[in-house]
C-alpha cells in the first residue's frame, strides 16, 4: 500500500479490513454500515464519517485499541469544515425551552429505532397548523436521537411559504453539498443525476435529514429514497396527503398543563407561581399555541414590571389580541397570513366566512350555507383548508382554534362587505332553524320524518339521525334562536321552541333548555296568544324544575301557565300546569297538595283524551307517593301506570313511551329498595338502565345506575355496585351532574 494511502481514512480502513481478513459484505453485516457506504469510503468517494460510524467500523473489525485510535485519528485528519452533515450544534436556536409533546417525541424515537434495516428508509411527516412548533419538535427530536445517527443530522429549509419555493433539483444539490459530496462527483453525476445521487447518499448514511417547511408533495417526493439506513423527517403546514408509505406525526395545540409549563419556562417559576390563574388565562387566550405562547412569554420576560394578570387582561380584548401577540419579528398573525395567501379564492373566502359560525365547530352542510357552494364543492374546499393547516377536524366536524378564528374575522372585515357577511350569516341561521324544527318534530306525538316536500341538506331519515344532528349543532342553532329573538321574529322563536319540547327529554342536562324555554315564553307573550303563552310557560316550568332544580321558580312559571291556559279555555294546558305544579310541590315536601294537583291534572287530561298527559299525571302521582314514603302504595301505582302504558301501545309516541317506561321502572326499583325487596329492585333498575342506554339517554341512565349501585351496596355486592358507579361516572358531562358527583363520592369511599 502506498504511503499516501496509509494517510487517508479510506486507505487505512481497507488495510485494516484486509488484515482481518473480511469482505466488505462481512464488515457491513458486523458493523451495521452499508456495503456501498464502506466501498465509497475506501475509494474516497464519500466524505470521512462521523465518530459513531468510525466506532461501528472499529467494533465490526474487532480492532485493538491502538488500531482503533489510528482509525479515529485518520478520520479526524480527513475532515474539513464541510466534510459531513451538520450536527445539532449547527441547528437554529429555540429548542432549549422545549415543553411537552411526549407522545410525539416517543413516536419519533420509535421510528428512528426502526430505520436500522437496509430495506426501509424511515420517512416521517410532521404536520400541523401555523405556530404549532413543528420545526422545534423536529430539532428537539434530532438532539435527543443524535446518538442513533452517527453520520450526523442535517437541516434543510425548503422555504415552503415563499412565493417561489425552492425546487427539488436545487434542494438535491443543497443536500449533496451539505453531505460533503466532492465537486468532482457532482460534476460526474451532472445536474440530471443529482436527484438519484441525493437519494443514494441519504439512503446509505445513518443520517437524519430534516426537510423543514415543505411546500407540497412535489417538492419533496424526488428527494426521498425508497430504502436505506437513514431517516428523513419532513415538516410542513400541509398534511402532504399525497405522499405514500410515510409515517405521520400530526401536531395540534399543547394541553393546558403543557402550555402553562411552556410559559413558566420562559418567564420563570417565581412570576408563574405568583398568579397561576392569570397564567392559565394567558395560555388559554393564546389558544395553547406554541408560537403565541412564546410571544406572550417574551412580552413578560422583557417587561419585568408587568404582572401576568396585566397581560391576561390585555389579551382578554379580542379585537386587540392578535396585535398584542406580536414581539419583534415574532407575529402570530403573520404566521397565519403565510398560509392564507396560498389558498385558492374559494378556500380563502370560506375561511373568512367560518368566522361567522357561532359555535366552536361546524359541518359541511352548515359551511355550504355560508359559502353558497354545493355540498361536494364545500367539502373539497374545507379539505383544502384542512390540508393547509388552517382548519382541524374531529369526526365530521370542522374547527378553527380561537386565534385562527380571530384572524379569519379580521380577514372577513377587511375583504367582505357588511352586507355580504350579513347575508351569509342569515342563510346559515335560517337553515339552522328550519332544520331544527324538522329534526325536533321526530319526537313530537303524531309527527315523525320530515314531509317528502322538504328539501333538506342533512340526513333526517330517522329519529337517531335527527337526535345526532340536534346535539352536534346545538350551540349553532341556539345562537340562531337568540338572533331570531333579538330581531323580534317571535313566530320563528315559538315554532323552534315548540318543536324541541319533546326532544328535550332526550338531552335533559345539555344546560340550555331553561334559556330556550324562557325565550319561547317571552315570544309567545309578545304574540298576544294566551294558549301559546300557556304552552311555553309550561315548557319553562319543566326546564326550571328538571334541568336546574329551581323548584320555587318552576312553581311561579306553572302558576302563570295555569292562568294563561284558563284565559285560553284550554283544558290540556291546564292539566300540564297542574302536573308541573304537583311535581315541584312533591319535591318541596308538600305531598298532600301535590297529590291534589296530580288528581286535577289526570281529570283534565282524561276529559280531552290526552294519553301523554294522563301518563305524565299517573307517573307524577306514583312518584309523589314515593316521595311521601308511602312505598307500598307507590309500588302499586307504578305497576298500574306501567299497565296503562302497555295498554296504550303505539298511541304513545315511541320516544316518550321508552323514556316513561325507563323512568317508571327506575322509580319502581327505588321503591322496592326502600322496602328491602332487593331482587325486585335490582331487576327493575337493570331493565331501566338497559332501556335508557338503548335510548341513548345518559341523564336517565345515570339515575338508574346510582340507584342500582346503592341497592347492590345495601346487600353487600360491592364489586357490582362499584361497576354501576363506574359506568355512571363514564357517562361524563351529558349525564346528571348530581349523579356524577354521587358516583364519584361512592367510588372514593373506603372498602
């Protein structure tokens, strides 16, 4: 071997390999370095490797310490400032205060661990809305995983938000130069061969290549090898859906806890602990978005005289929030604008109009009302917004986070006239209220599916579809109802509130029924119709009683309903007023007077042939007996009412019948429990729970589970009782909050 060969890393490596002796393939298997990579090193076609690669080769050759040191010395001697990929020390600043993202970091570590085989070059797309910290995550992961990439870590900015992003050919040349490929090799490959050479170099080196800020699939696809030992991490605001055979790590906002920790890392523990409530408010008004949190933290860090509360109050002003979230060249709105300006005209317009949606989210049909597009076109436009990171999805719902909503509102005010915005909002509200009436009528006695003449844009072909739509769009149609009341469209308000009355039993603890019913009652009174006034005052009495346990206020409403019903000479509404009065009095402990009102209600309902009212009065009387501790009589009355329900058959509206049966069986089980009839109690309560679950009525199901759990505890079946309480707790916020609290208390009790 020539003396000059001995002074080069490649020559020394070949000499040591032949001395073992080993073939290139055997060394590749022993060291984990690819055979092609070893061959290129020995022939001088590849830059001198990093220390980790040298160590792997030395281990594969089983070198003595002296030979190992000689090989490492040759590697150091052969290095120039650009001999290999940049390490984490060359990366931009901004990752030292990295917080959270444990799940995503773990996922990237898992993917980095998989990429050791020569048949699978790991390609991962980290995508998310502007400001979510995609680049920061990638840089943090690169630092954490540096020991897995002994040939180095390289960051290439693809400038995807520029008006003319860098093309694949230029990017390939940048990567090759950063990898230390010699000019003679670049010239030998020629411009037409740079892409292939780039893919080969990335595949053959145990290197992490970060392609940061990708514009689209076409920009990065030509750079990606199909196999090899390297790892490529792509960050992009776009989801890059068109890339095949890649791993995906989507990013959203931080959790509230992570956001508070992020701010604390920037401003220090002392200031954060001084007002944790204000710190949480700042985090929430930053939408838990890393970029906004960094700006807010920098504001406080550079203004030592400011309290966290002062910034929280400043951010509370929505019209100034985006302006406040600006610190030097860090501007939240500017980050959003980079994505906005790349939208198609249709997508940009829909993005602006989504600021008119009152609830946190909407579906395709609602968005179509805003834009005036057909449904399929609207869905395509929404998906463009999702792809560009300006809209998130949850199931079939689309959502703007709070800061993007403010930015959309700013674009709306700048680019749409007040008349155009009002017309779009009006279309949305009219559609919401019309669809609400049609969906609500599914639950009204004597109604059902919308008439064939109705040309709706949502599927209301079954009561279940209607229920799902009403619940999903609840906050949106509630806002439309408020708007109708504000413009004194009393007829529409009354029609909507009336259509929702029977549905309200299916979603008792939503939290807004008292408002809906009170709004309906005011509009009914404004219309000057005593019968309508009686109807909606009775609805309000129910809502106050059942939803908020405001027994005395409910009595006041039912008393006014009775007076209006008498003015209207309507016996049915008089019966409902007596029935709600009896219910409230029973809960207040006046059982004797309650029973009298129940009898009056039953008499009036019977006079007009109102089976639903009769069922309600009978159920109410049975419950009054239960409340009055007349348990045997209560059992008899509950059984009598169940028999009446059986005889009535399909003359009782199906949803009302199912609700009433589950309610009656729950009360019957409760009465049996108080009598010590444990087997009868458990049977009734289990059946009631199954009916409530089948009807998807968590409010009623939570009641049955609490009583079932208590009955089981009473006879020593703790495990079964705890199962019932756990199932109640799992129902979450849609259940009766009092029952949820009770379940939590029961489960916390010592064994």
